[in-house]
C-alpha cells in the first residue's frame, strides 16, 4: 500500500509540473495559443481549467503525503529491515571495571627544615 501511494504521489507531482510549465504568469502559455474566435473553449476557460487542475493536484499530493506519513508512523514499531536489531548483552558485575568515583584527598606537605 505504501509503494502504491508513493507512486500516485509521484505521478501527481509529474502532472503538476507539466501543468505549471504550460501556464504563463502573464496570462499567456497554452491559453494564448487559442486566439481565434471559433474556439471550443475560451481563453478564460482554458486558464480556469489549468488553475483548477493545479489546485486539485496540489491538494491530492498534500492529502496523499499526510496518509503516507500516517501509514509510516504506524509501521515504525516494526524493524526497518530483515536484520533484527540486537540488544547489547548486560554487563556482569564480576567482570565489569570499577568506576566508583573517588574524591582526591590532599595530603599535608612534608615538613622541611627552614634554612636560617
């Protein structure tokens, strides 16, 4: 299921890239190619269609991405690969090194005779 949804997201993203490339920010693009008066769809209708298709694909990508994130968060309890994660063996107190903190004690300096 995860791979299927990921492929649908990829296809929607490619379609969205193509639709955005067809559009022109100044109102040209595919809509400017239909300049004759006997057209099936008007310039405005072509621009509306491209805009609605862009928003629909963006919404589709958003919803599918959220579903994919939810699906992967549910799968996170399983191991990520076929190799099981091994826990380290517990330490044996008899063979473990002594790591008890010690406080250094200052020893008094030995008495030295003073030269007079």
